[in-house]
C-alpha cells in the first residue's frame, strides 16, 4: 500500500511516498499500526498516549477523509486505493 505524506509528516518520513506491506482485507487502522511500526518517529505525531489517532491527523482514502467513511478506521483498503495523510495545516 503506497501512502502519501504531507507537510511536517513528510519531513519526518523523509519522502513523499512510502510503501507499506499489507495483507488483503487490511483496514485503515491496520495500516496506521504498520506505519508507526516501521516509522516509530510518527507514533507521537499520529497517535495519542492510548494509541488512538489524534483528531488533527487526517487520513484520506481515495480523496475522502476516513472520518466520514462508513467504516471509519475499520474501512477495508483495496490494493489500488490512494492513501494520503495530513497533519494539521495552518497559515493564511
């Protein structure tokens, strides 16, 4: 699964895109677990102390925020899905 990182997350990752191995039928939640397993520096940026996704982190699946998908973080991912992760962005 190819994941696109933006803004400060991209700086931490060191790349715009990273590929993560996932089994067929994996969910957004499982992808998050794999991301922080492979890139531990993202754990504090993405997850709170109890392991829940920070509310200010937005994970988009095919251009739709996972928070509005019917399955939320339990949405099953397809191999061709486009995944983008955004930290809080400010400015004007």
